[in-house]
C-alpha cells in the first residue's frame, strides 16, 4: 500500500514561493499546521515558529487546517506574504467528557480510536455497534441476528475467565452497561463521535470498570450559525442472507432407503438387499410414513422454512433541530423506527427523543443537560416457528394441512415427524400453530446528565454533573390451549406469564480542572475529582395456567385457576461505587507529552476491608516531527512515538458474591430458607489488569497517507473464578481470586488519499488486529478444567478459547486398514465406510491401542489469527461510491446446524454434501456410510472428532453505498445545507469455507436467521 501511495501522489509544479505564518489567536505560532493549495496536492507544514513556504500563484486559495482549530481559506495576495490566525474550534468538536470533566481528544495520549458522525452515517443502521463494525482495529463485533437481541462487542480479545469481557459505555459522561439493550438503542443520528479507549492509560480514568475497554459516546450539540433542521430517513428490505444447501425430498428418500438397506445387511449379511428394498421398504411403513410416500410420488419437495419467512421491511426516520449562539445551544431530535422481520410475526417499533441544551447564566457560569428517552417494543414469535421449520420441516411431507386453519389443530397435525408419528415427536411443534404463542417485550430508558460549570478565571473550571439512567423492561407470554406446546408442557391448559424488570442508576461527579499554557511552550491540563454511583435492580414475575378462555391472553393472569401452579418470584439487588481520581497532562512545545493518572475505587461487590483498589497509569509521547533537528519536509508530516503502562480493575461479578446468601423458599406449604449451593468468600477483591502499550503514529504527503501501530502486553491476575467444591463441604461452588491470564496483540490502522483533484477523490482506510491469550494459572495445583464437551475446557499454557476433541483418522477403507483394524475403539464398531478416531495417547502419555478420553487433544484456537476491516470510497463531484469490507482469518468454530445436517441418514434434513457418502462404489468419499434401523452398531458421530470443525475465515463486503449530494449552488437556493440520496446493500457477499449459516454470526440465535438487506434513503438539512 505504501508503494501505491508513493506512485499516486501527484507531481508538484514549479510556481512562485509564497511565505507566511500560521498563528493561534491567543497563544502564538502553531507548529505542524497544514497549508494546502486548494484544488491541488501541493501542501506543506508549518515549522516551530509557525512559518511556511509554498509554491503558489497570486489569486490561488490556501486551505489552512490544524487539529482542534477551525479550518480557514485565504486568497494569495500579490505580495506573496500572508499571516493566518486560526480560531480554536468549538470545545464540543474536540472534547470528550470523562467522569464529569471535559478534556480534549488530543490530550488522550493512550491508544484511542476515533469515529466521527460522518463515518457513522455511511451505514444505514439502527445501533452504534453495527456502525462501528470493521472500522476500529482490535475491536471485534458480533452482530445480533434478530431484532430483539443486542450486538456484542469485545476490545483487544479476552482478558478474564468468568467475569465478563464486555466494555463499559460512557454516554456524555454517564458510565453505564448495556442493561436492557440501552447502548444498542441509542439513536445513531444523535451521535457526534465515538471513541474507543483501549490501553490502560486511556481506560485508567475508569479504574475498576475499564479492564475490557471503554467506548465513549459524545452526542450532538447545537452549532453556531443559522438554525438548522435535519432529516434522515430510509426504507430497507431484507431476506435470509445465506442458507446452507439441503437435500430435496427425492434425495432424502434415496438416502433413507440406502441407510435402512445398509442396516438390514449389517444384521443379515447373507440376505438379498434389493428384495428387502422392493418388498419391505417400499411396501410397508418400516422406513416411510404414508404422507412421506405421497410426497415422494408427487415429485415435489416441500420447503417449510420458506413458508414461515418473508421479505422483511424496515423504515427509519430521524428529525433534528439545532441552534447555537455565543451564550447557549440547543439540539432536539426525534427518531422513529419500524420493522417487520423476515420471520413472519416478528415486529419491532422504536421511538427515541433527545434534548441537549446549555446556556451561560453569567460569563463564568454555565448549566446544561443531555437528556434522552427511548421506547422499544418487540412482538416476538415463538422460537419454534423458525427452529421447527428449519430443523424438523420434512421436505417429504406436504405442509398444507399443517397450515390450514381447518385442520392444523387436529391431533394428526399438532406435531411434525420423520418416518413415523410417535412419542419422539412430542417436542416437534407445528410451526404454524406456534404463531399463536403470544410473546412481547417493552423496554423503556430515560437518561439525563445535567451539569453546572463554573469558570472563575481563565483555565480553571469547577464542574458538577448529576446523571440518572432509568430502565424498565416487561416481558409477557401467553400459550393458548389447543396447540402442542400446551399439551406437552401444561397438561393441555393455557399458560400465561408477566415479568417486569427495573433498574435505576445515578452518578454524581465533581471535578476541579485547570488548563493553561506557560511561556508559549508549557501546557498543563490537570484535574481531580470524585465520582459516586449506585445502581438498584429489581424484578417481579408471575405465572399461572388454566383460564376460562384464551381471550384475555396474559392480561388475564389473575384468572389462573390452577392454584398449585400459580407462582410469584421477585428479587432486588444494589451495588455502589465510590471513586477518587486525579489526572495530569503535560505538553512541552507540542513535542513531549506526559499523562499520569491515579484512581481509587471502592466497590460494594466486595466485603469491608477488601473494597478499595488503587489503579495508576502513565503514558509518554514524543512528536519527533516538531523537533528543531528534524528536517522539515512536505513528505513526512508526523512521526509520534507513544508508550504507556497502567493498572485497571474488573469487578464484573454478581452482587454479594463475597457472602453466603440464604433465600426463602416454599416446600409442601412450609416456608424455609436455603442457599443456592454457593459458599461466599469474604476476602475476594479486584481482578487486576496490568497493561503495557507501545505505539507510533505517522503521516506522510500532506497527511494523505497515515498509519498508526500499537503493540500491547496484558497480564490479568487475581481473576475471579467460579469453581466446584466437594459435596462434603455442604456447598457446590464458590468464587475466588485464583486465576491468571495473559494477553498480547498488535493493531494497525492505515488511511490514504491516493487521488485528490478538484472533482475526483479516492480514499482508503484499513485496520488489522490480532490478540493471543494464554491461561497462566488456575486454582491450587489444577492444570486443567474439563467441561465434558469440545468447548469450555481450560488448560494452563493454552488459549482460553480452544477446541478439545478426538483426532479423526479418516474413513475406514482397505487401503488404511492397518490404521484402524487392531484398535480398541472403546465400544465403537468400526468397519469399512465408518469414521474412525486415532490413538494418540494413553495413561502413560503413549499410544496404548485404545481410543478413549486420553486421546482427546486440543485441535486449535477458536479465536482468529487476525481480523479487521477496510473501506474505500470514490467521489466524483457529488457522486460517491463507498464499500466497507470486514474479514477474519484463522479462527475455528463448531456449527451445530451443519453437524446436524451431516449426521442425517434421511430421517432429518441433510446437507447436499452427503451426496459424497461412502458406498462400496465410492470408497474415496469424505463422509461415512449411512446406517439406520440396525442393532449392535455404534459409530462415531459428527460431533465427536475434529473432522467437521469449521474454519471461520472470511472476507465480507458488508456494505456498498452509492450516494449523490446535490450541488451546493442548487441546494442553497432552496435554503438547504445539503440534500443527499443513497442506496445501500448490506451483507452483499461473503467468501468463506464455513458450512453453517454464517462464519461471523454463527448459526443465528436458533429462532432467527442472518439477513441480507437493501436500503434506499434520503437526508437533508434546512436553514
């Protein structure tokens, strides 16, 4: 890419030398300001005295810019000499609000990634995580696959075992989590910028809560100038993104016939195979039900999943008004989002409102508030609608009577089946009846952060901020009579439940900050402060069954007649945090930077005597390009070295884990108290994370090529781990500080402008991240914790996210008989055409001729080797084509859905890959022979070896947008600042070898598939 940039930079034509100086209105020369001849690529940077020399002609326009200042255009005079004074930009454009104090982004010397509103607006999405996907190095985002779920985010990999790896979110200074999906419900159109703080120096401001990274969201404020009204709206259409190919009815029929014949011949080796097929399988119901015979003879294949899905439709509308004067500003917005999902019956409505306002009461006193309200309502189909159609929809069986209102409640159509109706079908619910299960959820969020700022003298600020975040959620469900769900679980009676959850958090921050420049070269920015917060949570659940009718649904819960099965549950919890923080930033001549932070946190999650933790950090930076000895060049604009070290903490465990809790219960009409089996550990305390970060920032060719590299080393100790206790203790488990985990990685971010002319611009940006974790210590002398499955096993010296299983040897054939014939497969029967496992170890760590638990080994890490994204956009006049890619290389996963497809022998949906199954005529097949209706036969299944572990490497074109901005000369006549129309395709294509639904999102949530969407939108602003 560097070579490409070198060739793409345009030649500088010889012109007259123009000299000048760039100054700050108050503090003097600006070092490193960029001066560019408008419409060309000719540009230079100012020296230590703010001076510059550039080749230009009289009458041409110079564009002057500097970080944190308003850009300015100046026409070159005939004299050839200019002096340009830049005004410092509005504080809100370069500030990040942290723990109640406003700081400049440029003062954060640690590893910080920044995404502004313009970038966020490139994707028509409804939550911030989706907008960030593929944009930030070292940040991994797993998109939700259903409207009612939330995307998850992970920064710099995994740094804990049991205590949660989600970052914290800071919205206009209020620290919060994603309870009830609040963070993911923030209106993206209200966001001015998102900053991802990754290393300890950056996250140390948050002490106990910054161990997994911090995402700082700053919402929009009113901007000076004419009042502005803005609208952005789009409508999108979606469908299933990718669906693994499955066998049709005829292919399934043939495979089941083959499997039954194989089973018969296995038990009766001297029998006539074809006679058994012709006279038994084709003329009786041993292998096929009458409905399956009818479907086969019809020549049709019945797609059940298609019947429960549709083209999804979503429309999103955002309105905002902003206005600012010298003494006040206001920003008001309203957002409306409505969705009909691709699974029929899935709907969501969301409404958001925001008021951000501030005013100067006096020249030294400012007050303001950032207040928002969000309401989200979900109508959710029962999970059986999608999952039953996906897994149990038999392509040999006509779905018409299962769907028809006249027959679908008949006993014959309450359940789905393969081969024969029996008790085995009790949980195979008719998906069309499952539409009658009424499930909905409503979520409410009120967030308000109000502040008072006193500025008694230049550079000195007192700021007090009080914020509150209140969220509620109601979840209701009604299962009526007459469908299989009620017969299976509630003795045929209707069931109703109402559940209500509430949470209130308040946070009070008080800070004193000082910011000043001495002798034009010494800049000091420092603050001390306190932060107190408390969060209370509660829930109330009620459920009952047997109602006079289904008419009232869950609203008739009070009429539940089955007294023995009426239940009430409730709970309440609270947590508090008290913090003291001090931070100082020192800058010398825009060359040397020092940041020192100390934070003391006291948490109610720990017992008295163990509540307080001290979390210090420091970072250094050296901007070499501002040194006097560094040659001034238009080719190298920045060369900045960074380094930092810090300690942060993690307390992401349940409340009161240090105590043994007794809860009330009722048994046989008697009230009593008991534990949930957990023994409290009074001396548990903070997880500690020690992190070192080394980075470099570079820019070249008038900042048309920029690069940022970071290397980090993290040691996580005192991990809060849950582990089992011997039953003789009277408890089953406890939580202790007993683990240690290391993590290291590398991040790279590149951006470039290969072509920049008057009418055409080409931009490129790319990022790459990688991280490696290793378990260093467990409790006692334990070296491994086994889960019993292929995942969830923990080994000292290995990655936390590993796959542990038997090693497949291949398909048993004559040419490899020596590899399998003499082995004891511990009860497995292996013959020609079967999958066999290898003997790689034994009790003495040597192969012993027996394949058992000693032969399980670590196959690989599930984590990718590296991951990231890149984007490019081409702009010609007002037309822009933007493409965003994301990728992942080297990861592995288990696809439960695909393994179910390749485990089929015709009595469940099957992958078309099974067309390459072993037969005497196809001994080179990848998949083993199919066997059914057989006794004395037990082969290895798809989920017992490493043979079907899936690679999750992929390259995805996640978004492709074509947009057009009408010319300013036209929009200004209509009193518009801008008018933009756009078309976006999302999840356009994915290059991968993954056999399940999606290598990035997995197999979906189990009740909703991944999707591909197409969006048409319009945005405008009127002054």
